[in-house]
């Protein structure tokens, strides 16, 4: 099966998936981005992997990339299927139109489980709905996305294939297990942006008593200056700054739990939150909100491998964090369950879902 997969760039967390797809099928990976998307951390760069990368050069009217040469590339490639993830506002409908004109089945790959509430997204909702329904198949991040596509977008469930999100587990499994000597550190890893619920996290932590607890925030973003000011006001709060993935296992090893308090923002909900997978591979329980895809998608289970709390609720967030910081045995038990639960979220299963979706799309059903 010959496949063209069109996306922005290859990040460190996508490289293993792309390499797995390349081992199974004849895939050309077409990249059209310079990494400047609003949702992407500036430190995350394009990676080279063991797969055939095809750079696409286009134009950026209004900041949105379009590749006029795409129809010719697809025609010359004699592809059986085209896969397009839901990034690049102009490239999604353009890829759909190009594939339709060439009569190549199109598989959409998406993590959206809530339509954004911005004026532009409200205006384009009918177009997006039509794209979903007219695609040959859809690969979804999880069952929460599948439910949204079926209920809100009217997509038949028969053509939706779930590819639960994965990370390189072996990199994080080397982190030491939690024991009574593990420091009482709550760890946040991610961008310092309002949509990540940073303000609620700091309010929650500052309400917790005790001088021996710590909140470490790994990352950067528009709230970096504000977070630094909070750290100066409370010495228990530490901002580490951005760290490459290779250094994250050490950070997780010195923490008792991970916290991802993302909120429902105008741009939508957190599609997944791969740092949750990383923490679970490291044996750390996770505190997250109901607006995180990893919770809605079934990875984080409240009371089993972590806690799922209401978004924008510093009180509930503080209770959950406090339980884990006060009780290393509880944190160890929940973390152990998480390290087992996360095993089913792997690149092989992701590739299986892509293969099933492409086979379905080629069948013309």
C-alpha cells in the first residue's frame, strides 16, 4: 500500500510512529511547516527519522500555508491513500479537494473533541463537518474523539478508527520508583499558557500548607514572567524553564506526581497531553482536569492511576495534589497502576489503527 501522509513537521513524539508506519508500508511523509504554529513550543523542532521525508514548499497568505504543487505531487506519486492530520487551516480543505480531484481516498487524522468557539471556527463549522463526513475514513486520538465525531459531526462510527496516543515508554521507565524518601514535589511539564490552567495550579498549590512541599514548573510561554513573580513570592514554587525530552525522566524521577490542569479555552480542549503517558511510564500518578484528552480518552482513571478534577477549580485541584504529596504510599500505588495501564497505548497499536483506516478507505465503502 502506497501512502502519502501530509502534516506540518516531525516532532520527537511523532518520529517513532512515522518510523513504524514506514516499516509496514510505502509511505512518503510530506512536511509543509516551519514550526511557527501558535500551539507549538518554539523549542520543539523538526526531527529526521528512518522514513522518506518529502518537504513541501508553498506560500503563506495570511500566515496560513498553501502548497500549489500538491496535486501534481500526489498525481505523480500514484498513491493508494492520502492521510492528512487536522493542522494547517488552508491545507486541510486543499488536500481534500486535491485528493478528490485525483480520486485518491482521504483519511483524516484528528484529536479534536470539541469544536473551537472562535468566530472563525464557528463560521467554518459547516465546512469542517462536511470534510469529516466526506472523508474516506478518520483516525481519532481516542474514544472521546470518536464520540464527538459521531454525535456532533455526524460521522458514521464504522469509518472511525481509534489510535490511542503513545510515547517512547522505555525512555521514562528508567525513572526510580516512588518511596517514602521521594521528595514531595508536584511537577508540571508543558507550555506556560492560560489554556493550560497555570493560574489555577498555582492558586491550588499556594493554598496547601507545609514548608517541605514543592511545585516545579518545566516549560516556557507567555506566562513565564508571571510565573517567575509567583515563584519569588512563594519559595516553594520553582520554574525550571524548557527542558529537552531526554531530561524529563530525571524531572519525573524527583517528583511524586504530575499535574496537567488544562482548561476549556476558545481554541478547544487539550487533544491529549502526551506528558501524561510519559509520567505513567515513569510510575507517577497524574492529576488532571476533565478537559484533558488523556482523561476523557480513558488513560487517566480517577482514583485508580490518578485523579480527574473539575476544570478551573483550584479547590478540587489542591485536594488531589495534597493527597499525593502527603502520602507517598498512595502515590506509589496509583503510579504502579498507571505504569501498567499505559502499556496499551503504544506505537504498534497506533500503526494498526492507521492500517485499518487505510484498508477501509481503499475498499470504497
